């Protein structure tokens, strides 16, 4: 089980700020693929992962990163300075 958090437009498209997921996904990309198969709203939110960033246990990571031992995955759009 892991917490999955959604921020900004990702949260708006999915309609949830967070959820607890029971998954066998081994990488972030595997998790994304699993989520996209759930429902159309996930498919839309994750249709372009180049427009997303991911953090594992609050550390920036990549979509090919392992989920072994990870308790929290957060998806969010790139942050801009200003």
C-alpha cells in the first residue's frame, strides 16, 4: 500500500488530492500505466508524462525509478520560478 498524491491540474483532472493504492507496480511508469487503465480521468491526467514531475517519499525522481520500499508517490506539473 502506498499513498499517491496529486497536485495542481493533475488533482483537478483526477478529482482527488490523494488516495491509498495497493499495487504490484515495480516502477513509477508501471504505476502510471496501471492508473491509466483504471478510468478515463486517469488516462487524461497521465497522457503526457513529459508534462509531469514525480517525487518518491518527497524526493524528486524519474519515471523509471523503482517503487521498492516507497511509501508516498506525488505527481505534479513542473514548478516555475517567479
